[in-house]
C-alpha cells in the first residue's frame, strides 16, 4: 500500500492533539507523591452529587444503546435555555459539534477566520476539510480584535470562530463590541460563539451570545458540561443554531454519539444553579488569591474570566520544567512566552503559590 497516496494530502501538515502530561508521569519524574494537574482546565471538584448518583444508577444498563436523540436531556435544555427543540444539537463534547458544523458547511478552498492564539481545534478543522485558516492576532491585552476579524472576512469566508472567554488567555470581548460585530458581519458567514467557559464569567460586560440568537441570523452558540459541571470524563456538550444548520449537523453525526452516562449526568446537573454559583464564586476567590501572589512575586499575568490564568514568561520551557519538579502540571505552548495555569481548590491554590515561590527563589523569577 502506498500510504502517502492513500491518505488525504490535507492531513499532511496536521499534528495530532497533544494532551497534557498525566499525574502518574510527573509523579515518576518529580519523585513527589502529590501532583497538581492544572493543565487541562478541568474543574477540581467532581460532578454534582445528584449527577453522580444518577450516573451510578445507569451503570447496570450499559448493555443497551443510549437514546440516540437524547430526548430527556433535549427537553431539559430547551426549557433551561428557552430555545426551540429544532435549534438544539447535543454532541460528544462541544468539540465534536465544532467538527460536525465545519464538515457540514466548509468546502475545500473556503476560509475559516478566528483569533490567535485561541482554541487549537479551529485550525485543525480547517486543515481537516481543506479550508484556509485565517488567524487574526489578539490585541496587546490578549483580547479578540473584532474589527480586525471583520476586516479579514472575504467572500470565501464560511465560518468565524469566536472563543469567549478565550482559551488560552481567559479574556473576553465586550457586549457592545459583539453587538456591533454582529450588526456588520456579512450574511454569508456563520458566526460560531464558543462559550465553553461562560459559567465562570463575573464581568457585567460579558455578552451572552444566546441573547443575539433569533433562529434566523447565521449564529451558532456552543457550550459544554466539561468545565463547571465537571463532566469532562464523559464528554458532552451542546449547540444552539438555526434549524437548517442543526438538521445538517444531525445528518452527519454518529448514531448514539452521546453515551447514556453522559446524558444522565448532564440532565441531573442542569437544575443545580446554587452549586453553579458556589463554584463560580470559589473560582473567583481562588483567582484573586493567585493574582495577589503573582503580584507579590512580580509574575506577569492576564486577568481571566475563566478557571485558568495565562501567565507571561520569557522562559516558558524552563519554568514549565521547574513547576513539574514541584509536582505542578501546567499547560505549555512550546516556546510561546506564556503558560496556562488552572484554578483548583483552595488547597490546590496554596500549593500552586508555594511552587511558584520555590521556583522564583531558585530561578530568580519567571
């Protein structure tokens, strides 16, 4: 077999997604028993208690396929979001919906526009389907430059991805800027508002993209249960989009793409708004504590509306390795001058601060 000829040429430049180091790997390298995994933006607490009980109850039924239409969860989400059933898509994480949506509308030679740095999956799906990835640099304060994104749109542009809050910087664009953007974006462009971290936001100026959704304009809003709901391990997310686009996505998704444990966990997580608020408040408290430590240590960072903080460093490789030696796993970006540090429990935050104190003493700063 001539594998070079058999495999699509569009895949040649692609690199498989590289997950962060596992705690067991770092335990062996550092010699430490306690490891903090702060690299994947996971919520430090487990799933909601009601969701855990419900998921445990269905384990004896795993010999059966799940509801391929996720009917119970769809009804709950439609009521929770106040959207019509025909506009809702449920996926194996919002990541799957990004791929399916792109597959449904993008043809070879089309363009996909997004800010950069942002979620690494955007350029991946562009390459996957033969589109041109148009990267628009963030502003000096690491936020989306919406006017520059508008200027980058051409007749070939099919999708604009807007990650808000942005991963990996944790920044947001403001409501007034988003409303202006939506007023000016051409009708042939589908705007995909990726709001995976929106439950963590405390800023009053944050634009909930669903407020702009009317079922007519080409706007898709994506969210996930992986973050504040702590269901990353079962993979479930959802999107709200115009009915014709939702039908197209439904045609190409895999049958039974969302497993029964995920459906039940999401269903029994939705109603606990008090726990969502508690987690949002604790996350904000831990970020504030981390900011104060970084200020004291002279560490530059970007204020965040998420459960992670983008730390600036001119020695990312050295600082990353030094943190591993302290038993702390953060996310690196090769030689890019930054690291992403996840927010954990109060105990995690104290340990994170101690690790940065230790490496600042040893390295003379970060």
